C-alpha cells in the first residue's frame, strides 16, 4: 500500500476517496468488498466514501438486478483549489488505464505453463 519515508511515517498520494473513485472508474460493477480490498479500506469506510462521492455528484449508483453499477461523472471538477478548473475525467482515465495495463501484464499467480495451479 504505502511505503515508509525516511522519518518512518507512511502515506499515499491519494486519499481513500481517490482510491475508491479510481477503482470504480476501473471497474464500474465492482462490489464494495472488492473495492475495499483493492483500496485497503474497510467495507464500512468504502460505503461511506461512495455515499460522499454520490452526494458530491462524482458518481451515480444504479441497481442492475442484485448488483450495483456505478457511473463516474468525469466532467466534475477537483475539489481542491490547487487543481482549480481541472476535471477528474482525464486523471481517472490515466490511473484506471495504468491499472488495467498492469493487471494485463502480470501472469496469473500459481499457474504454470499448463494453466493449472502447481504446474
């Protein structure tokens, strides 16, 4: 998740909200438990973050049968004044694509040439 710096502290570049939003952009049909696992947060924290993001207009939740599907609104602006005027869409597209490329480049763990565990 995060690496310690010289002073022994640990931090990440993105907040929990950022991690959750990137994961939803990457996988709009992700379950709360899956988002929590990737973001390193509890399911309860992810539920609260999703509610925050929806209330702020960054995403919309839609029920599709028993599943929830998310729509990210990339035209929304960043909330911090340091990024004033910048939309979240290009940022999310960059991070979501980077994660997708990384996942495609990694071979499945525990599978040999025969495609079965332990081969």
